[in-house]
């Protein structure tokens, strides 16, 4: 083994350990949410369960104890093995909360999802040993959902099989868990809070974000209006991933700026503090909240398998004219499509480095719409200053921010076509499955080396 390979193996091992630690119950960033239970009425730092007609709430940073630590050294290299290794560790270390579906994907243990079932069917399921843990009408999406508890000792795989036998025309699926598609490394300092050098202006706009909770990180997010709501049992939890994503949409400080600086963010926290978070049920509820909040553009920097409830929620949102943006993921070019990016109507985004090369770990299956910076770049850190970030997770919010600006302008040309006009054509001439319609938002890339701390 070459010295270079040994170094990279050590970096990857440290990085994976960082990812898993970040997704443990004490942090819950990469995988969190979806366990039965009620949200508290008030959450630390002003985050909480907002009534449907609540006025906008400007949140404050959570106490230090409620902040998930940023990742370690993983962002130095490709991320294509990280999701698989993270899932393996999650299934092993949190088997009381999480189990695998028939394809090895993580799901909430002891739960199944049903869409659009009536009372008569539910009664039949109760007689068969299933219980109703919750019933929700997602008015903003026009969906009725049920979270079913499983009979004692029944696996999720066997439960779904049995449900489809009991009700062949019903819609049942696992409560899948979704992961963040990127990593942050706290190895940089902070820009001085001078006037932002952004050409774009997102003031007066609203963008929806499905992620963890974002910190009001100084100085990049200090003046940004964050309206946040928790959808995972156990409440909200600030994460490095969500904070970075938020800053790449609406942050501004010194030479750093997001794609739509000053935009108001509606942040739906679908992770919370548990190991079994980022569930399909939590994401669907978050999308319903964003639909009712009339967010015209929604960024979902999460990836996972296709899911009946998630697919229905995304389709409903797109049908209402909302632009949904998601990353293609970091499972590698030979990996199968990841969702929600692979659903029809979703704007799928891949990432490129400073040399304008697509990230080697970026997914290529399915349709790619746009490329944006996804490496060799900085974003806001949970503890202030900037952090280095890598992954398609961080390319998606750049596209979302730009589409929000273009949509607000109106006119006969679609925001996607307007964005394509400004895109730099890479790869094969014209739209292609690697770079899509081209590279956009390159001005958002801030070199993290410019703010490296002096050791």
C-alpha cells in the first residue's frame, strides 16, 4: 500500500467515525427523527411547535449544548463510501430504533406508513394486530397519512408484506430514513463583517429548507431571518449541515455570500436529537408546513430510497407550482438514483470543484439539471466563522437561492430556463447526464483557505 493510500485510508476512517458520532442520539445530525412521541410546546432558544396561523418567529442561536459538532477530516476527500458505512454503523449501534428494509436501507423500527386509508381499513388492521400511532391530514399537500405500530415481534419487512396482503389496494411503505449529502470541517476562521460582495439580492424573498435547525451563526447568518419548526420527536437540534446550507442560500459577511443573500428562511427540522431521524413521515409533514407557508422554492439536501409517502408529498408540492431542489447524492457515479432528487419535477443538482470538475463521488444516475459549487468552498459554521464543506448537499442550496431570485422576477420564461441561460456549459455540448444544463452560482464559492486560522 502506498503512503498516499495509507494517509487517505486514515482520513476516511476518521471521517466516517466523525459522521457516525454526528449521527448518534446526542447529536442526531445525519440521521435523526421519526420516533413516536410528542413535541414539547417550547424548545430551547425559541424553536418550537408553531401553530398554523402563527406570525413569523425570529429565532436565536440554541445554547452551546444543543449544537451538533461539525465533522472531522472527511471533507478532504470523496464521500462515496460514507453513507453506506454510516448506515451499517447505525443499524448495528441503534438496532432498538432502526432496522433495515428488504434492500438494506434504514427505516424506523416498529413503524409502517399508510397513505389514504379509510376507517374501515384501519379497523381491519387493528384486528390484525396493528395499532395507529398517529393520523395526520396534510392540508397543504392534500394527503392523509397514518403511522402504524407493528404487532409485537414483527419486522418491518414482514409487516409491509402482511399489510399488502390484508389490503391489496392500499398504499403502504416503510418509514425510511434520509441522510445529509455532505460534510463540514471546522478548519477555518471567520470573515470580517464588512459589506457583502454579493451581486444577487434575496431580501424580500422566502426559501424553504428541509434539514436540521440552523444556528444564527456570526457573522454570516447574523442578520438572516430564520423561522424554524421541529418535526422530529424530541424537539429541535442545531446542526452543522443545516447551518452551512442556510448560509449558502441567504448568508452574507465580508467576501462570503450565499446565492440569495438576505432571503428569509423557513427551516423545517426533520432530525431532532434521536438516532432514528430524517424519516419520510417527518419530511412529508415538513413539506406540508412549507406548502402552507407558501415557500415558492424548497431545498431538501437529503438523500435516500424512493418512498411512497415522500414521493406523494413531493409530487403534490411540485403540482402546486413549488420549485423543489435536491442533491443527486455522493454514493458514486455507478450508484442507483437517490431521492427526492430522482423524482420527476425535482431540480436535481450535482457538485463541482474549483477546477470545474464534477465531484468524483457525485451520483450520475437519473437526470441531472444543474451543477453548482460543491467542494473547495466555505460556509457558515455552527460556532461562528466559516467551515470548509464538501458534497452535493451544498451545491443544491446555491441553485435553490438563484431560482428563488429568478422566480420572483416573473415573466413568461421559466426560472429554470433563465438559470440555464447563465449556466457555463461543461462536459458534452448541451445538457448532459453529468453536468446537466451547466454550472451556476460559481460566484458563491468562497475559498476556505482565505480564512484559515493561523496555527
